[in-house]
């Protein structure tokens, strides 16, 4: 196998080819970097040891954050959801900076500034969308609250979110109804984001939970996986 700069180029019989450096990889596996599609390394990638040695030593070179919840956007209602009072002062200070119309972008920028050894991207947590608008209150959103949720989704997608992720087993994410999630998906659809989910059930109601995920994607006009 040969590489020129970053891309992997020819493979096969290269014994007679010239190279600046040769690595004897006999007994080892050569592969592209792994992508951790359900990473929860916010703290490390945001302000702690961004080398994430436990990941890179296993071959992970990219982490995808945002499964169910994201630190941004944040406001006073979200403070209770993320329990800002229990955070260490440097982390709490960062959290208070993730406010305003483009707070999701501010969070991505903060991730970009902190030294780290991996690539990072993120979904927008559906729990965060709901928490931003309704805090930890149960029940369906009213029309004004739904409008606010749509605006949160649109702004996050413009700021670089990959899509929306839900976790429908854990409160307050479990308070979200199907129609609410469909409306979030519709707001995301023009930006070609994807919907991923920790479904509402993984046991007796597994098939119903799968049907809900498919319905959200279909009626929302987005893909799911």
C-alpha cells in the first residue's frame, strides 16, 4: 500500500517502488481511521484532554456528537436540563456562552478552538430543542412553542448540525410526541439533514418504535438510519 500526502494510492505489488519512508506493517492491520458515530466526549473535546487517548489508541479518528442532547443552544430553561449548577466553573462558563440565535455554531466554534486529536461533528439533540423551549415540562407544545422549536432547528442546521437526534426513552426527551418530532424534521428537511434516534422502545414495543421512526422520517421529508 502506498500513500501520497493523505490519500491512499496504489495497492499491490510495490516492492520495487521508491518511497521516502517505508513502514513494515507485517502482523498489523492497516485501515482508515474509524468513525465513532455515537460519541459522548463533549467534556474532553470542549475543555479537558482533547487527545482522547482512549479513542485514538483504538483507531478512532472522528467523533460524532449530539446523540439526543447537545450543550447548545442553551438558555435558563436548559440550565436545569443540563444541571449547570453541578458543573465545574470553567465548564459552566463555557455553557453560559452557548446562548443566542446561533448558539449551536458557538458550540462548534468552541470545539474547533480546543486542541484535539480527532475530527468532530455533531447532530442537534431533540431533547435540547424541547428543553430550550419547554424546559423539563411534560406535555405537547403549543403553536408558539412549536414555532420556537422550528427556529431552533433551522438555526442549528445553518450553523452546521448534521441533523437531529432523539432519545425517546429518557426524560425530558421521552415527553416529545411523534407530531412534535415530525415538525422538527420538516424544519430540518430543506438543509438535507438526517434523523437518528434512540427509539421509544427496544423491548415489547420495538416494532411500534421502529414504525414511529419511519413515520417521522417519511412525513418530515428526511432520511433516517
